[in-house]
């Protein structure tokens, strides 16, 4: 709807300037909350995606640890980098949690 039509419709209701200000504040609040809701959904989807990627990487690493070498598809260098990434993340998380408790 055109903003001019919205304004005309609002003025045709014979509302006081305080009532118009309250309606504008409510509209602004609704827009802000709508944006926050969408951003929160995006953040949650991103966290689930990250968790899924970490799970897949962990499964690939365990696969290369437990299966015979002829079943491997990653080079030893790639497995070592994957191991460093996963174990480094675990240690960083544990250390961060420990430091957060102590601060």
C-alpha cells in the first residue's frame, strides 16, 4: 500500500497526534521484532549447518582411523589437517568454557 494512502487513511480516523505517535511506535516495534525473529531463525539455521558439517568431518576422521587403508579416500595430510581442526576446536571449546567459569 502506498504510504500516502496509509497516511490519508490514518488521518481520516480523526486520531489525535498522540494516538498517531503511538500507532507509529507500535508499527516500528513490530518491524523491529520481525527483523529480530528472522535474524534469529537465520542464526539457528547457521548453527545447525555448522553442527552438521562438524559431525560429517568427525565421521570422516573416525572412518579413516578405524577402517583399512584401501577404504580411505583422503590423503594422510588431509586426515591430519582434519584431525587438527577437530581436536583443536574441542580443546579451544573446553579451554574457553573453563576460562569463562573462572572470570
